[in-house]
C-alpha cells in the first residue's frame, strides 16, 4: 500500500507542473483575446472620431488607452512565449528520457529473446521442471518459466507504448514550435503598431497644445458638473449611513448576506455594459497635455461604449434612487447591502426607485455622447468610501 501511495504522489508531482503550464497558457490566451477585443473597439471609435472630426481630447484618451492595452498585450505575448519555451524544454527533456527508457527496454527485450532462443525447446523446460528434487523446487522453476514469458510480453508492450508516447511528444513539440513562432511574429507586429500609436498620440498632443485657452474654459464648466454630482452622491450616501447608525436601525440577515456576497465577488463583477474601454480612470490625474492642470477627481471610471448601449446592473440589489444631474443625464443608484453602484449618463431608465434588481438586469440605455458612441460614468462605493471600480469588475 505504501509503495502505491508513493507512486501516486510521484505521479502527481510529475503531472501537476504540466497541467499548470497548460492552464497558464490558456489563461493568457483568454486575457490576450480580451485585450485584443478592447483594442479593436478603440480602433473603431478612433476611426469614427477622426471621420467626424470630434474633439482631440477624446481622441487622445482613446489613443492613450490603446497604447496602454498594446503594452499589456505585449507583456502577455512575452509571458506566453516564456511559458511555451518552458513547456518545450520540458517536452524535450521527456523525449530524451523516453528515448533512454526505450533503449533500455530494447536491450532487455533483446536479452530475453536471446535467452528464449537458447532455451527454445519447450520439452527441455518441462524436463527441467520435472527434474526438480522436490515439489517446492519444481514450483519455483515453473513460476520462473511462466514469469519469463510474462516478462517478454510486458517488455514488448512497454516498448510499443513508449514508442507511441515519443511520437505524441514529438508531434506536440512541433506544434509548440509553430505556436512560439506565431507568438514571436505577433510580438513583432504589435511593437510596430505600438510605435504607430505613440506617433499618433504625439501628433494629437501637438494639436491640443494650441488649444489651452479653449480647454481651460471647458474644464471650468466640467469641474462644476463633477463637483455637483459628487456632492449629491456623497449627500445621499451620508444620509443612508446616518440612518444605519440610528439606535432604531437593525440590519437584516439578508442585507448582511448581500454585503458579504458582494465583497466576495471583488474582481469578478460583470461590466455595466457589454463592451467598451475605460477611457478615464479612477482618482486624481493631470491633463495629458497640460501637465500643470489637474483634472477633477474622478470618483469612478468613464467607459466608452457603443452608441445608446444598454446598461446592466453588476450585482443583485435594490434601486435606491433615480436622479437627473446636469451633464450626467439620468442617474441610477443601486444598493447592495453596505455597497452601492452608481450608473450615470442614461437617456432611458427601465427601473424605478424601490425595485429589486438582479445581476445582469437592464437598467436602461445610455444617451449618445456624439454620433460615434456613448460614455457611462460608473461609480462604486462601500458606505461613504469611494472604490476604484476597476478593482471590482472582472478583467
């Protein structure tokens, strides 16, 4: 039993690294696909933006996000190449080991054949068994004869299986080499595209640098809109938290469970739109061109998406409030226990205050930002503490 257990653990130790490598490559392929899809979306948005001669700031946001994604994609490709090379090295090592095993098996089999040839007369074997001094010795000689035949059959079977495994390993190795070559070609192509994107960004920055006065005027108006929105959402959440701090308030078991489940899904929440790209990130940032100009603090993320895209709730909850804010159209606040999500810039809302809502349920449709697409401003709060939504939504 101990021998079997040791063999089983040894088998797992050999198998697990191979499985892990395969899983890593599959995971990298999925991440690559997601990044490539986002780059393709940004390309389509950029093409429309240039065609319609939309504002250069939006164009620069698209280009900067695309450059960021391109760098992530290159990092994924580099990682994939390393993993493939690692698996190729492992496969080559296994092929060498199997070839050594095959060589030893053939030698052993050759020796057995030679022994069998020397003792090919079965009658001599029977005479050898019958000539035993006693039954016990006769039995041992008979078992040796039987085991000899089994050993020959076993060696022949192992030779066949080892040969087949070597063939399979060699085929797999060739496929890995092809994959590695394709990844290297893709890496080279992506580097060239990255250089093109960076040139495009520099050209847009040059154009924008001539429009500082116009931009400062626009920024002042935008700052007022952002501050108005932030104050309103902070007021609503402060009131909600104040109500929970009341001695009369008793949090239900369902609310506690909802909060716990929401927190358990950190990094796994679905996006509020089917496809898109984060073009303005959470937090405080300087203007990409006018480095001495601070942009208004972003309490959430701005996601560029398709024109009039449908918006979906990211988790089970309760529609807490619907409000209208200048610059943000209709806004929907959803409560998830002690967590809140905030969806803005909607043109049409399909829920009402007090509605229970499920993960993936439609909230409404976005207003058109321009002829090219829509933008959703999405926030996520834990009580009165703002959170970076990118840490919560699935990558």
